[in-house]
C-alpha cells in the first residue's frame, strides 16, 4: 500500500473549505545587503505574523533535498501528486503556459524559430531572437498548414522566437515518443523526427511533412526561415483533484502557466484578477461553490528571479495587507506556502525548503512569533516533502478518516 | 523516475571545488560526567563555531531512523549511494579495510583462525585470539596454496586472528553466492561451502579444496589449526563518482577502510597524511587537480568507540585548530559531517542523527552560534537521510540544473 492508496482509502467529504495560498518562489536566503534577513523576515507583515502565532509551521521540500524544481514539478507536488511519478512533458507545459487548452490525445511541442543557411545547416537556433510580433506573423504563415494525413495542426505563438505546435487527431492515436528535431548546436542540420513506437512513428511521419512544408513557407523569411521542435508530449494521465480528494476545486491565478496546471488537475478556472486584493476577493465571492481554492501569487517569484529584494518584500507586504480579506471569511483550513524558493541573491529557483503555514481549528500552535524561514525551521510540521501537504490539509479539514482500525 | 535519475538528468560541470570533511563518528549524546554536554558542545571550537554562523546546518540520518550503520553503509550513504541498494559485501569490506586492491571479478572472504579438536569440531572460533604476529606467520604457511583449479588464491593477514582470502581467476567467472563455513557456535564442525548458482558452485568446490589443504598445513599449529570463512562477496557494481556526478574526486584518508571505499567509488587516492593538519594541507596542495575532496578524520570515531570523551574532545579541537588551513583556500562548498554517531557513553556506533554543516555562497545562514547536535536540530537543512547530502553539495556548487520546466 502506498500513500496515494492510503488517501484514497481514508478520504471523505464534508462542508469544510480549504484555501491553499501559493506565494510562488517565496522562500529565500538571508541577504547581506538587507540586514542579513530574508524577504519574509525583512518585510513588515503584522497579519502574517499574527496568523503564524496561531498556526502550525514547517518547511516543505519541493522534490527531494537539493533538487531545484521547475514550476511544473513544483506545483504538481504541492497538490499532492508525486512530481517524480507525474512528470509533465515540456511541450504540454509550454502549451499550457500560453493558455492553450490541451485535450486528451493531443501531442504538443515547443518550437523555436531558427536561421538556416542554403545547405540546410542551422546557423542560429533562435533566429536572432526575433520579437514576439514577428513570431506572431510567422505563425500566421505556418497556419496555412491545417492538416496532414488526417492530423490537425494547431500553431500558437509564444514569447520572443518561441511558439507551440499541437497535433490533434480524431481517428489516429498520436504517440509522443519522438526525438527533438533541435540538433542543440549550431552548424548542424535539424534532425528528422523518429518515433519509438507505432503511434509515435505515425506522428513522426506527419511531423517531418510539417517541417518540410513549413520550411517551404518560410523560405524567404530570413532570419527565421526554419524552426526546431522539442519536448513532444501528451496530456498526462493524471487523476483530477475531485477523483483523488473528492474536492471541488477552483484556481484563482492570473498567469497562464498556473491556470494550465490547475486545469490539467481538473480545477475550475475562476476569472483572472489583476491584484492580490482581487485574488482574495475572488475567493470570497466564490467560496460557496467549491471546497478547495488554489490562489496563486506570482510577484514573489518574479522578484526573486529578477534579484529584486525590495520588490519581493513589497509583494509579501501586499499579501499581508490584503490578508484580512481572506481572514474575514476564514476557510476551515488556510495554508500558505510556495512551490519552491527563489532567492533574490541567486536570481533563480532553488532547492531551499519553503516556509509553510497551516491554520485550522486543530492545527496546533507552534512557538513562533512570525512567518519566515528560520521560524519555520522549528515548527511542528517539521521538514516534509511537499507532496504530503494535501494530506495535511485534508486531515486539518477533517476530510481523512483514520487509517486502519 | 527516482532520485538518482533526477541527479543524472540535472547534473552538470563547472569549475567549483567541493570539500566533504568527514569526522568519523562525530555525533554523540550528552554525557552526565562532562556537564551534560556532547563532545562537540564541550570542545573549544572557535573556528567551527564561526563557520557555523555563516552556514546552513542540520542533522543527517545515516540509513533510516533507528538504524546504526557500519562504516561501509555509513560512507556509501554520504557519497549519495543508497546504502540499502548498494550493499558492499563483508569480504570486500574486509579486503578493502586492510588495503588490498580488489579487482573486478575477485571474490573476497573474511576469515578467522580457529581451534578444532581431533573430531573436526570447532572448540574456539577465534583460536584464543592469537596475536597479529602469529596470524602473519600462519598466513605465510597458507600461502603455499597458490592456485586450485586455475583459481589464484591470495591470502592477506588482518588484525588479531583475522585474515582475508581473495579468489581470482582469469578463465572462470567466480560466483559469490556461497554460505559462510563458520558454524557460528562452538561444538560444531565447519560447514562445507555450497554455491547457489553455477559460478558459485565452481568456486565453492575450490573453497572446499582450499579448506582441506589449508587444514592439512595447519595440522600441528594449535590453537590455530583451522579457519572459518564468512562474507563471500564480489566487488560491487557501483557507478563511479565521475559517472554519477561528473566529479573528478580525490580521497584524503589515512585508514585503509576509507581509502578502500573511496577507491570502490573511483576516487583518486592521495598520499595518506599523518595528522589532521596534513590532511588539510594535502587538499591545499592538490586543489587544482580535482573537483571533489573527501577528507576523512578517524580520531573522533576511535575515541567514541573507546568511550574516551576527552580524546574525542581533543580530536575535535585539533580539527578546529587546523580548520584555517582549509578556510584560507576555501572551496566553493565545504561540508562537515560524520558517517554516523559514535557516542562515548555507548562505546559503539549509534543511530543518532549526525550534526552536519554546509557552507557556500548560497547555503543560507541559520540562527546558530555553534556547531553541535542541538544547534543543528534547528537548522535549515532539517533532518535528512545522508544519501541526499551529495545532492545538496552539488546544488550549492551550482552543479545541478533545475528539474522540469
């Protein structure tokens, strides 16, 4: 018996409401230029600190110690799906990240416009990083190719030189075990697509025709007269939050990537608000309709990746100021965490465990006076893999029976 | 996907240097006769404490909670090899422990000289614990048996009544699925060797002939007129540190056991220095040549096993005094830990989690003022299985890409 089976065996419903507030990349490390404090320590957060005084705290480990997660595995984990089991392909993540609604059976790839010389050799894998507007024009040209061998071809521009191609078929199973066509180094020709099984061979044949036709259409469009395809993948077979936890779930998030991941897990997508205050108000308005609310704050991660300590502090303070909106209509269980840390000093995601707080009637109360990294080191949640967070939320919501007699 | 695959998927190289300083058996428990302090608390360690103030600390669990490791699993774990997957046979550990260079295909066993009566019954499994010198003489006698059925027989004396026999063949595969010949109780005859598969049956046949010929040679050598063989094992198939982590690795250790384990993992063995100061100087001299340095201090474990609190304190203080040698040529990542605890009050290895420190530019800094057990309880590394230590070191060295997009 494994953890998922224990959850399946013990989960039940009631009328409780659970809110999981994800401050993306909120975890950080102490910064010598800011009094050797982390942004959570440095920020003025009376509401968060007050909440911490009546909560259980700890630190969650996104994947396993020392592993830095991307946004996909980071989020998959906090929703209780083992990120080493439920891997989401890069093509799917890219499609989801630009707001494309992936259907079961679709195969998605992320594509780069590239430059190719007369001998078919790639001279620039990013086509001189052409602007998004040019990519939109070029995608419109490629959209002339609507279908090959009964497979529908859907093209969506992304940022800069990137776009997504989705293959969809009503009649054929489309396999995604197909190599990247990107030769990874300039000075080489794009690779042919090859499938590792029958359904992938079928799609690889379609892909090669698409490339041939596409290159013909782009012939005079230097520097973007070619494209490279990577991360062929299908929509993952993953149980919904409803099936797994019996939770009617809703996502309140403004960024396509997180809306997309939520949608892969069967969450309802609520309208995308434009401020932290409105994220919380959206919960208040819809709180009768769902059991579980995923609220996503992007600013903390963005500031971390920009190395902007003060912006991160400011985003944390905005969350703190808006917190009373949530607390006035307090859910039965309120959890605050991040999908990973994004230390300003590193300007990137990191492996550092994420400060985490769970507040409920029976959460227990720790000896902490504030919500930040070192306070959470000593909390009663300890250090735990984030894939166990949902189990903790369900038990705090009294939605898990005891295991065994 | 498992942890090893995540590491393989994300590992990359750069110019960083990593030093892993292992103070063998350094962890301890509070001792009523020494102010209720552990040796790390009791020792005067200004340099270690200063380092702890700018480091991340925690406690590593050698195998799993409550499990006391031997030196083999203890070390295998801190190098990131799951000690429950990569078990090293006792014969191999014994051979390695006396500095014997095991080759692929060798089968090694650890052997005891024993006393046997005229009826072939073992009367003393340790031959009255004969001294090492006698064992050396007896081994020279056994060395008359150089080869049986094309299998070379190599005999190396160990400490006291112990020796190692290694079987080596150019023409035959030698299986190691062979039972111990030690009947485990006095009053019984030695057991015949039996193989569990074809290649082991072949070697068992050789072993039985070796025992017969050996006993004939020892006939008049009472009390040591027989020997018992245990732990038949082959060199484990284990990926090297270079293959697993892309790290050119070197071991700075003076005891054969640790040099042997390092060599099984493909580490280069640097000359064995005679003092802690010289261990550290050896790193300084060779630091340009390797990426990763394993420095092994034995004194802490020895003192623990001797129950000598003051000797353990003294060894810790010697490490502290020599530490500036390391710090003057500070590696990008410096970790200090043990392979297990060896509490003086227990005079043995133990299961207690091991104080661990990681210092790097991005390690994060905890609320601790000293390096010892209870300080480490509150650190940002938390309590973690030691098999994850290498992942933490690699990520601190920026040698791991993020996992997933």
